[in-house]
C-alpha cells in the first residue's frame, strides 16, 4: 500500500510538472514554445522583427536537420540543460550558444544559404569572402542576424510588446482607460471638419 501511494504521488507530480512546464509545446516547431520560460523573450522579440521570421523559426536554426532522431535527441538534451539552468536560477546574464549549438547553427546557416556561400560573384564585392566562409562563423560578420541587438537579462526589464503565450485569455493588452481615449480620439478624427 505505501509503495502504491508513493508511486501514485510520483506519477501525479510528474504529470503536474509536465503540465506546468507546457512540455508538449516543445515537441512542435512553434517559436512561442521558446518563451515558455521567459528567459528567451529578448531573443524571441528581436527575431519577430527580423527578416528571418518569415522563413525560419527557432528549430530551423537551432536543431540539426540531418535526421529526425538526431533532431529530437538534440532538442531533448538542450531542453533538459535549459530547464535545469532555469530551475536552478543559474542562467547567465548574457545568453550565448554553447559549442554543440554553435556547430548546429553554423551548419544550418550554410544549409539555408548554400547559394550565397558558394556564389563566385561574392568574391568580387566582399573582401576575402572565400577564406572567411570557411574559417569563421557566419555571425562573426553578420552579427545582428536574425536577433538584432539583444541585451542582457537585467537590461531588458519589462517588455512593452505582449507575447500571446504569457497573456491570459481575459487580459487586455491596452488598458480600458486608454482604449476609451483612443476610441474617443478616433471618432473625432473621422468626423467631417465643419
């Protein structure tokens, strides 16, 4: 009886943690899954304002694409690392990719931009492009792609831009008093001038 009770508690607690952490979302390719823990909010917001948002999501750049097993293995390993760091409150002030992630990101840059990387015309207008494309990381030159200027965690403060994942269904983004003023000003501006 005690063993059954203990097992039920462990299973129940495990299911609760899975629900609380929104673990199922990490199986998808939805970029909003990356902001479940709030730490990635600056990276998510800068990506939403980049040209990459139309063509590449987080997983397109940050997980391997050589086979489906390697993709989900890497995703699980990286996710467990991130969850551990977040749970222990040991996240660094400035988030940087670790060596395994750097290799994956570089590989994915080259995979998607193969035509630009091998284009002979690039040598005509980019100094030493031939050498730089093999001995440097892409973001050594393309520093703000696709995340723009990302600040440290303490510099970010409260985000002005709302993220759907963090809003309750009944929560309004614009306060009621401001919405009322905006509506009042809008009706004034649409009335004909006398």
